[in-house]
C-alpha cells in the first residue's frame, strides 16, 4: 500500500530526462493494462528439462511451481516464494533505486522468487526460472531476488516468453553477491511482438566477489533493461554482457551503470547488437568511479551492426571519474557489415544471405562464448541463426 501511494503521488518519466533519452516511454499508456490475475494452478506451464538444481515456473509474475533438488535443500539452498519465508518482505528493495517502475512493481507484486545460497555452497547445476506472460491487456510484475552467500558459487538462468499478446511487463532482478562468492546470471528475453517491457536489474558485488551478468534480447515491441552494478567490496569484479537482435519495428533499449565504490575493483562491459528493417536500438552507459575507488579498472564497449537502410542504433558511453589512479576505457561503434568480409565469403561461392548470417553470428560469438554453459545457452546460436534466416526470407 505504501508503494502504491508513492507511485500515485509521482508521475511517469518522459523522454526529456537523460536516462530516458531516445526511449519510447512517451508511448506507454498504463490505462490500456490491468494487473494480471494468476491462478495457482500450474497446468499448462512447461515441465523441467535438462539437468537443473531447481526449476521455478512464474506465470504472469507469480511463482506457480518450484521444484528443488532435495539433497541441496538439505544443505541449505533456498528457492522459494518470499511469502513462504519469515523474512521475505524484508528482502525487497535492499539494492534497488526507487523510481516509478520499482514502486509500481512493489505495489502490484503477486509473488517474489527468492534464491538464497548459503555460505560456502557450490551449486554445480543451474537454477532455472521460466517466466510466461499471458493475456491481452495485462500488466505483469515479477521480481527475482538472488543472495549468494560468502564463498558460494551458483548459476541462475531466467527465460522470459509470451504469446502474441498486447501486454506490459515490469520485471525487477536483485543480485547480491557476498564476499568471495561467484554468481553467473543469464536472462533470455523472447517476449511477443506486442509486449512493452521496462525492466530493471540491480546488483551489489562484495569483496573479492565476481558477478557475470548476461542478457540475450530477442523479443518485445519496446524492451528496456536498466542495469545498475554496484561494486562496493575491495577486489570485486563485475562482468556485464549482452547480445540483442531486433527486426521489424522492435526497439531494444539498454541503460547501464558500472558503479565503483571500493578500491581495486574491476568491471568489464561488452554489449553487441544488430538491427534490421525499421528496428532501433539504444545503448547508454556510465562508468562511475568514486574518490575511494583507487586502483580501479573499468571497460565499456558497445558495438552495433545495421543490417537494413531503415534501421537505427544509438550508442552513448560516458565516464565519471573522481580519482586519477584508474585504468578506464569506453568505445562504441555503429555501422553496416564490412564489405570486405562479405566479398570474401561470396567470392568462395557462399550465397549473399548466408554470408550475412555467418558474419552476424561471428560478430555475436565474442559475447555468446562468455555465457555460462547450459542447455539454454546451447540453443541460443541456433535461435539467432533461425531469426537471421527468417529475415532473409
């Protein structure tokens, strides 16, 4: 109720704000949506596949089935809805930044998926969370909270999908990585072509800890993800990667902050995308280094391929540095496929549409090779190849 009151007292942002520049936020009409109603029945949702430590099925924002390896539960692994935990409510919003969409998410949450890995535990198989958005005119609010205890090791894979529905999605992910822990997180977004998404991921990386966070964005009408990575423990490391492909009139929108608070921290960001037809992409990123973050190394790279004359990509990297004892770089590029690469392949008898597909897949490989090994990742190259082949007709 308090979150709903705060949301009602404020207003939605517009594209005049720097962090919303180039976006399509002015097109969002909340009156067109209603909070989704969710049946507790898990019928019709996918069964667990592959070798997993746990499987969570989330329907319209609500966890409707949670299956966890009993042997891991006995060792202290927690995968649950926050409503079933005595301190579930206390976990919300510990590391998020309050804005209209985080307040709206909190106000309308039907459930919260919590993953808590105890100190010293190494989970050798991924924890998979499958989100399904269903129903025209619905608004879905989901939240995933991951707490990786000191010296723990875990991989989390989230997959978002939907039918061809006109819907609004406001997902939030909170990743808290304690000292000396290792967390690998992957989000695969394959929403329907009429879904408007405004997503937010916030992470906190502790002393000598490592976060590897990746996004693969393929769907949606307008799909935005803001990623705030705060490294507040000495020696902490944050790796941020993304692959995105947009065709038709889709738009992918990424905003990132690599926030270095402690000394001798490291961050490395690599985002690669391709747009075709009349699709658009936006990347805007900030490396922020505080006065206390001496000895920091921070890198930011965004590269984009334009596959059609009507497509467009914007890339805006930024630095904000308050100490001189650092190593930093940022780079961005927007352009078509290299003519020499295309000519090389075509001169060896490869048809033009196949040559283009091979070049784009090669362009993406640098990021795909960094994703955590899993059954979900194994199919991504084939999925991307299929999307590119469909574009070629």
